[in-house]
């Protein structure tokens, strides 16, 4: 489920003015008193925002900010999907595994693709 525009607007207040949100997805910090977070992958950084106890729609504060070159995955999908970031395990819904993989592909995929051999098709 996409993060609504109103939540994205609140998230922007935690980012640099010229930064651009690329991916946002909710996650839960395993074994935490304040488990709900929003993971924001922007052009400049990966930011983990704490949210309210009863809702994921109100980012409250920055829990972590990592360089954009940080890889989120791999996602362990043997049971409930989770990934480890900066020593912390984040559980995500199955639908967000593709989002994590896409964010990582921006970093890990080769930048120089070969030219299209059939550009006129």
C-alpha cells in the first residue's frame, strides 16, 4: 500500500529542502518498545523515522540517518520478511520486499548499461 501524500508531506519536513523522496515504506523494529517506523530512501540518505504508537502516519523524530550508498538488503523471506540495517532488524510486509530490492538496485546495479542494440524498435 503506497504511503499517502499527506504522510509524504510530513516526511519532507525531516529531510533537507532540496532532497527528493525515492521510496517510503513502513517497518517494525523487532523487539522494540516503539516498533513502528517509516524508512525513507531519498536521493541523499536513508532516514528512519519514528512514528506514533498507534499509527504509522505521523513521523515524530529521526531515529537514524545513513548515507544513500547504504544497502538495505538482502531481505530474509524465510518467515516474516525482515532486513538488518545498522545492526537493527526491521520487519516489513511482503509487499515491501520489492521496494527494498528496488532501492538497493539503485546502488548495486551497474550504472553503465550497454547501448540498446535495436534502438529503432
